[in-house]
C-alpha cells in the first residue's frame, strides 16, 4: 500500500478516534488519563456532527453526546465528523473542535491568561509593568514595547497550544495501541456496541482490561487509574 | 484567522520526514536564520498592480499585518518560532460588469472602424484593455492567513482550513525554505508518533468498524 493510500483510505480512523473519545469520556465520566499527563478532564461540549455519505446529523447542546439523536445516528451507521471538546488539565480549561479526517483544530479557546503579578510585600499583588530596555523616543519606545509584547503573546499562545496538542496526541497514541491490536475487536468493539445500545458498560472492568491491553501493546501505552 | 488573538483555527503541517535531515542540517548551521531571512525577503509580497499580467499573487508579510511587507528579523523570528503572514492578492472584477463594459467597448470600436464584426484577436485585446481599465478603477482583494513554524518540532500551524490557501502556502513555503510540508492526517500523525512494524501492517489491513444494528 502506497503512502498516499495509507493516508487517504484510512481517514476514517479519525472518525473512530472521535467515537472512542466520546465513548471513554462517558464511561469514565469525563475523567481520562494518559501515562504522560496523569488525570485530566475531557468531555464533548457544544457540537457533535455525525455523517454517513450525504446524511448528516448535527447536535448542539451542553453535552451533545448524551442527546438521544446522537446514539440513534450511530445505530444508523453514522460516525462522528467533528466534535467540540472541553479539556480541563492542571488549573486550565480549553475548548476546541476536532475534525476527524484531518485532525484539524477549530475555535480553540485557550485558557484565560492570569495577569503577571509581583508581590508587594504586604500580602497584595500588583501587575508587572515592563519597561523598554533603553531610553528611546516615545514613539520608538512604544513600538518596541508593542513588538516585545506581541512576541511574548505569540510565544505563550504557541506554548499552551502545544501543551493541548500533546494531550490529544497522547490520547491518540493510546487509541492506536488499542485500534491496531487485538484489544479493538476483543474489548473495545463489544463495549462500544453495548454503550451505543444504551446498555451499561462497567467502567472498572473496561478500565482494567484497557490498562492490560495498553501495557501489552508496548511501553508507549498509557494506563487509566 | 489570527494567531495572536482570539480563538485559534488551524491546520497542522509537518516538515517532510524524507527531507527532515535537510531541515535539521539547516537548523544547526550558524547562519540559517540569516539565510531564511534573505529567502523570506526575496518572496515577500509584491502587491498586484493593474498593469501586471498576474491576476493573483501570494507572498509573505508580517504576521497579522497584511500591509507590512518590508520584513525585519524581529518581525519574523520569535525564539524557536518563525511567524509570517501568507498574503494573497486577487483581482475580482464582477463578471456582469466586465461583460457589459466589453460589449460597450466592442460597439464603440465597430462604429469607429465602420465594421460589423470583430476578429477573435481584436475581441481578446479589447477585453484585456477593458479589464485593465476596470482594474485601475478598483483595488485587488487582499487575504492573509497567519502561519507559525515551530522549528524545534518541525510543525507548521497554518491558521486556515482552506485547501486552496494551504496548497498555495505549501508551494511558497517550499520555494522559500526548500522544505516540503505534509498535511496532518490520521496516518501522518500515527506515523510521526511511531508505529511498530506490527502496527504498521495492521494499519494497512484495518477496515471501518461497524456498530450499526438497525436498518436505516
């Protein structure tokens, strides 16, 4: 199989990734974890689009995955096209929409930036003001300061973006370890089918079996709990 | 779609691994930033003029500033990041207006020459002349998409989901830096994260999972 075919004929893997994230976020009640990142919150929030060919179902709401139409769409053979996710890690919250077939990100709202603060020594804090490095004409100094702040802003935004991408990549790595091994058909598919039909999935049993499967898949695999 | 403020909408591209060694080599050489800066300036945006033959043109500008096309080192390099704007100018003369003006010009030409028909070449020349006049009376549309290249991990974030813009950007990126970009996809990311031999062969065999239990 040529590289081109491995890319183009396997874009559906992105749809299965979204399905798996949706499933796991419900089974584990919005708390996932990876070996690299420990526990963090992840759940569907805002928008979920499922499709099969020309038929598209769009669900909007606080928890779109729990709408009746969502599971019904799955039972009609539709798979997620895109899903809006809420990610909560450390003290941060971010929301984004992940597109299945390109893994492109839309509407990523980064965590609100805490204002820089320095202690005053009296138990209060004041924002840090950055002065130009040298005395310059006011216009020149203002431009220099603006450029410096723009650079800092860019650096910080890219740093946090990368942090979010690393969490998504760690989840994708776990997904691949399951998807490309025997655990997919033996463990994940039966659990997915039960969940789609509205049957109970025992989170502890599934979690234990999943941890074993990831450990068996290799050192890159993560554990849950 | 801005990189510097608001929410972020972007596609990721990776430096082609088959050329990764070239990228690394360039990155460790002492003067790579100067070389890149020269290459970027060489392909900075040249705004479209009415007399130009091109109907569309792309080039680099300052990130978030489509009309700043004189690029300085500090505009482009921010630690390990290269930040640029990908600007595209395009003439967009509405078809019905062009058609009507061409018709008027043809009628005036025929009257002046006291003839009844135009040759194919004459018609094409008249159309071009009318289009140029219309271009002089208007301004090209300008679009800009931010781009941030993280040189440490070889990721380019392009702040748009447009396939056409991405295609033009990857071409200009290659002409500028000599590096090919590969668009993110489930396979390219899997491959970059590292698939074992068994996983690589499993990838080639996998089929779509079917959960449907009800007839539609």
